[in-house]
């Protein structure tokens, strides 16, 4: 079987701000140079088994999985700042909390088949993520209010150590397989659909805040410099899914 999902990669050594050591960072140059942009509310078909564009749920059809206790605390604190005008499930959230579980893992609670923080499209306070809406109205970054996985999508940062103990990090697009069981059954996924590659600027610019938060300011500037300096011919993206 011939693979159809072909990507170019760039790697360089940099100081990791979290581990405090020199590591090798590998970045998916094909995706970061692409014109991917979030099309929530503009044709996003969601992550259900069938076309769910009419539901306006985007990635919110499942409870968000937390990375650690600090991630959980961020969302608990953020939810306490939400008002009735911003959050459709305000009463449910305050009565029974905002946390749930899936297979023993803590997640945001699911209410009526969708994340508790999701407002329906016709909600007067605005459709979509209540945390995103409230952060924007407060003049703050939505990523400081949301579960980490929510603001990181569609980016995925992974760490591993080679046989000599050297740290290697990989920054790439989030693929169907990253969702685990069921990901291949999604009717639609944005990083493999031309519908979402309509941005006005390269993805590394569009997601500059998110990338910087993940890898640090120094590494982000290195990424920008290298993506612009390489002489290779960029591969088109997304690849055709067969």
C-alpha cells in the first residue's frame, strides 16, 4: 500500500523551557506552512459519525480530557467566573459541577451528549464554548480559561527520549488516530479536509500564540525563521485521503 499522507519535517536543537535541557525539536513543516484555519461555525462538520454541521458542536461533542491537576483547576476556576448570560448550562454546572469521567479519566462533564461548556447556536449569549466567549469578553486569552487539549487542537506536542536519553519533541497536526478508538469512524476531520485550509496566513502565524505556549518563544522564532529559509518545495496539504 502506497502512503498518501506525505509531510516534510524540520528539526533543530533548542532549550526546552519545561525540562530545562537542550532537546531536538521536530516540526511538521508541511502542516505549519499550510493555510489551515479553524472553521468552527463556518462549515465545520464536527467529530461525529455523521455530518454534524447543523449541531454547531465542532470538537465539543465529547468531554475534554485533562492533562494534569493544574489543567483541571484552571477549568474549575474559569467556570466560577462564567455568568448566566455567557453559559447556557450555568445552573447545571453549579448544581452538579463541571467534571465527569470516561474510563476512569477525568473529563469535562457531558450534558445532553455534548461538553457542559458548549452553548447551542441559538443561545442569546453566543453559540460555542462558554469559556471562550467569557475570556474574549474579559479581554483575556481563551487558552488561559480552557482545558489544554481544547486550545492545543489541532496541534499535538509529544516528547520521548532516544536510547541515549536525549530528549526529542515532535510538533505536528492532530490526526484521527490521536483520538483513539473511534477516530477513524469520524465522518469528517479538519486536518485532512480541504474545507479547513482556507486561512489568509500560514498556520504557524495563525497559531502563533498556541505554538509559543507549547514550545516557548525562542523555539517559535526558530520555527518561523527555518520555515521561511528552507529552499525545498513545500508539499501540498492536506493529502488526499483514500
